């Protein structure tokens, strides 16, 4: 009887507990830089041009809300700017310049909250104008924007929606124009979502494992690697190991002294993959990670200090 009871417990553990453990592991390794995670996108409106629709306008808010839903349906993870503002305790204002928007993404990626971090930042502007005809008016909308790699701040490209024209009453004023555009918010956002998704897909590679999104990416990240108190041989072997790592693009020596060498290292691999490779290289060089070397990895900055006296 005891044997049967033990057998049942073992079967239960294999059938139920093991899959749950695997599931938990999958969740744990997801997030930014994970090859299994969807691309994290921050979408913000630029309204520094006084002719553009203000970010505080209801039309803009409706388009932005519908755009987030459109991108979510396409499998992307949308990071909310208001959540970033609330977490980092700063105020969102209207008519902000592009430089301020880029700074927002930078602050979010430097924060300790992984939920705020993104890989791609999309900035867009909405323009709406009306033209009177003899018997009616027509409202014309135009959207344009730019994509940035929010990790490296590199410009990735621009996008634009073709002009769209909608009929409006002859006595249509600015409030009326906003209502006309607002009624088309879902249509506008869906078109914008299609354009953004197409742009992002062009940046994604066919294979997996580089860490940009649901697949992988040909987006390159430049890391700064500083080696302190490593011998010439150790530095050479360490960088040779990174050169053979998946996703490697290029590297070069930025500066060197007898005590410190600094390199730029370009790769399509995620930060977590780079960190794993760094630790593997150190172990291959027979460093004890607990006492022989100090490892400091923050964003794209990797600083390694040899503590071993030789």
C-alpha cells in the first residue's frame, strides 16, 4: 500500500510539478533582452511644432490609445509614458522638444525598474488642417515620426502616413475639426500601427537569440568594455572569446595603458547574453568569479577589475 502511495506521489510530481517549474523558469528569463520576449516599444507624441496637434488634446489621446491597442494586437509590448512619469516622479508637459523625449527613454532605461525599460522608441506628430469649399469643408490629417534605438540612441528611420481627407460641415470650426479627426482615431491608429510594425519587422532577423523581440534583431548595440589590471595576454584572450560569441559585429581598442584597456564592442546579442559570455570567458581564463575579479555591468558599460595578485 505504501509502495502504491509513493508511486502515485512520484507520478503526480512528474506530471504536474515539473511543467509548473519549467513555466516559472520561462517567466524568469523573459523581459528585456530575452530572445523569447516581445519587443518593448515606447510611443510618444512630439508636439513642439505649434501647427501639430497638442499632446494634451483629446484627439491625440484617442489616437495614442488606439495605437497602443493596435501594437499590442500585433504582439509588441507597449511601455506607457505616464507610468514612467509616475514612477520617476516627473511631469509630462505639452509642446516638448524631441531632445526631452529622448531623455525620457534614457532615464527609463537607466532606472532600476525593468518594467520601464524599452528597446525601441517611436516619436510621432499629428497634423490636422481644414479647407473650406463652396458647399462644405474638408479636414486633412497627416502623421509623421521617427524610430530610435532607446538603448543606443541611434536613429533607426522615419515613417509617414499618406494624407487622409474627411468631409466636414461647412461651418466646421476647430472644435468640430477635432471631433471629425477624433471619430477617425481608430482608423488612423490602425494605419500607423501597420506602418510601425512593418518598420520593426524589417529590423528583425530571421533567426532567434539576439534579444530584440519575438524573433531576433539586426540592431547592433555598442558596449564599452574596460579591463583593469589584466595582462596583455589575458586581455587578448578575453576579447578573442567575445569575438567568437554569437551576434558579434566588431570591436576596437579605444585606449590602453599599462593598467587599463578600454574597448568598444558591437553586437546584436542582448545584454544578458553578453553578460553570460563575459563570465564564461573569465572562467575559461581560470578566474574565480567570487574572489579573483570584480564585475560591474550597467547598461552598455562593462567594467572588469582583476583582483588577483600575480
